[in-house]
């Protein structure tokens, strides 16, 4: 029994950590592009911006459980499987990426317009503005955003359990729904998920307070 | 040398046009500390932002050190901006970076070697008097200290021109004085040209040698600071001067309350060494009553103002006023 939860926790951590990394890799540049290319932005491309904004909104509107089914073929293509823990990383990353993009966008928008003008007055290129101004200045806010992303992915990953995604969600659903005599197992899985979320929030807050010099 | 010719800037929002700058012509000489003063909305900030094209002018021309900056391409402009430092009202420091990193920013952008950056930043911090704040973050500094960091950063690239956009407007009077002293020292020691946007005549009075007064996007008066203080031509100039000295009393003095003629005298440093008023009293058959007086210390000289009541025959009063004019005193009748 102990092994069951250990295995479930490891599966969840595996799914969540890899999905977080992939969603950041996809969402981070998208979020940057959203801010850079807007009208009056540092690298204005208004047409492109509108399309990007639309695509991100559409992706964010799709309920996760449906997205998961929709990307079965893609999961199949990438990991040669459409269900299972590894396969679930594909829809999890895709679901979280637009969320990451929005978080990135909001964090960068918090930066004072004057600071960006200052860097332009120093003759910075777009790349230099990203490197020296946007990312360092938005970092605490980005970290707190990443905390939200991880917690969201933990939630999604539990949902993925319903479609054979493995992990703690899978255990909770299996025992909670199908094995009436062993409901306590569902509660144990639930408690572990709650603890995971709490620790992520705690660590995220600690890092943010440590790096924020504002 | 900075030459601004027929400069216009029109903002257009939702089909409504707003002329922020109208046909501005200015010549700013090397090593000037050139003040541009105006009330808020006068277009002065837009004007200074046109100089490094943070704002794109609608028409006209700007040449800085012989370079026609409006013809520069994107990349040329980016490189040219490195030669023009700029400081702002809100300091615009990187909040997540130390004082050191803030000052080093332009040098990082130049891809200078770390060792050289360190030497230069230490020198700059020493220059602005913040050596001990090297590892502090902006949130730990006072407003004046923040502006010093911003100034160190603005001169890190050894610019020829420094643009100051209301740099002292959010500082208290004492701090303002110390920041102005720093700017003056920089201008003197590094031989750079400073253009100061401000709404405080106090600032112009303290460090500028020339001043342009803007109203509604137009430069309505432009001259050396002495001449403007001595003999302001426009009402706005007078009211700006009034804001820094006791001239405000002039408003309280109502000519109808006096039987004699009220005149306002303005004189520059040299004239104040001669006992002109007493000579006037001796030479002409008039009585003089002093109503108000003040002396303003300017960057290079001092300007005095006197409000006198002249009592006597009209012809004698005319003669005494001519006498004053001969002595290089500006005379204005208050009516």
C-alpha cells in the first residue's frame, strides 16, 4: 500500500516537473512576444500580435479534459503512447503554456514604462532590453507566476488520472470511484496532493521574497 | 551645438489632433546649461524627448554636433543615443539591481570588460558621492541618492549632451540644490552640454546660462538668464520670475494707492555697484520712496529689482527715468 502512494507521488512529480519545464519553454517566449509586438511596444508587429493573442485565448478556453483527448494523436506522435504518465506530459504542457504566456505578459507589463524608455535612451537593442531590463525586473513576479503554474499543473495532472494519466489523481479516482471499501486511500492521495500544493506555494513565496528587492 | 529648426510634433488620438510643439527654433551652444521652462502641458517634455527621438517629431529638423538626427536609421539612432545621456523625474532605476549594476548598465551594453567596468563604476560612484551605497538597492535610497545614481549612469558613456527631464521635480528644495550643484560640476568638469526641462524658475536661476520659456507648444521667450531676469518680456516669464523672488509683492502694490509714479527697476550685477538711485535723487527734483527690492543670485551674475515711487514734476520724473536707462538699468512703469 505504501508503495502505491510512493509510486503515485513520484509519477505526479515526474509529470508536473516535466510539464512545467515544457510549458515554460513554450509559454515564456510567447508571453514575451505578446508584450514586445503590441502596438506601441518595443518591437511593434500589431497584426502578428492580434493573431497570437487570439490563439492564446482559444487555447486557454479549451477545458483540459477535452484538450487531453484532442492531443491524443500528438502524444502518440511524440512519445509513441496516447495514455500513461509520460503521454500526459504532452497535454499538460500544452494546456499550461498559454497560461505561462499570460503570466509572463502580466509580469512584464508591471515594469514601469519609464525604465524601458531609459534603456532605449541608452541605446539598447530589443535583445538587450529583454536581457537587461524585462527579465531581471519582472523576475520576482515571474517566480510567483511560476508557482501558480505548477499548482495549476498539479490540479490538471490529477484530472489526467481520469484518463489513465497515472499519479496521485489516478489513485484518488480509482479508489474513490470504484472501490467502495477502500475510500480512505482516496483521502490519503488527496492529502498528499494538498501537501504538494502547499509546499510549492511555500517554496515559491520564499524564493520570491528572497529575490524581490523592490 | 544643437540646432532645432521649425520643429513640430502633432499627437493624434482618435482623429483628434493635438499640436504639442509648434514651430520651435532653438540654438544651444556647446557647454550651455540650457533651461527650458514652462507650465505642465507646455510641450517642454515632448521637445526634449524629440532630441533623442524617444518621441518622433512630425516635421522640422534637429542637428546635434552636426548630425541630422532625424535622418538616422534605426540602428544609427541606437548608436547615436549612446552619446546622449538622459535623466528623468522618476529616476527610472532598475529596482531589482544594485546601485553598482544600475550605473554599470550602459557599460554592460558596451560589452566592456568586467575589470574596466568595475574601475569606471567605482570612479563614477565616487564622483556622485555614493561610494558606500554600491551594494544597496534603489528601495534603500532617498530620492536625491536615486537621482545621483541615475546621473552616474547617464554620464557613464561619456556623453556630449545630457538631457534632464524634470530631474529635480520630485525632490525637496535642499536635495534639489545638491543635485543642481552636481550637474553644474559635471558640466564644468566634463565640459558637456546640459538641457534642462523644468517648471521651477529656481532651477533655471541656479544653474542655467540660457533659458527658453514655452507655452502652448511655442517658445515665447528665449534669452540669457540674466536678460530674462533683468527684463522679462512676457507675462509668463514675469510670473516665473515672480515665483522665485519677492516680485510677487508687485501684485500687492496697487499704483492707485500711491500719488507718485511707480516704476520697476531691473539691473545686473555691475550696475548694482554704483549708487545710481542716490545720484538720481541728487540730480533731479524728485522724491523717492522704496517700496520693494530684491536681488537674485544667478549662475554668472546677480540681478536686482527695485520698485520705487517717484514723486515730483512729470518732466523731472521723465528725466530721471532717462538717467536710469543711461545707466543700463531697465525701467518699467507700473500702471
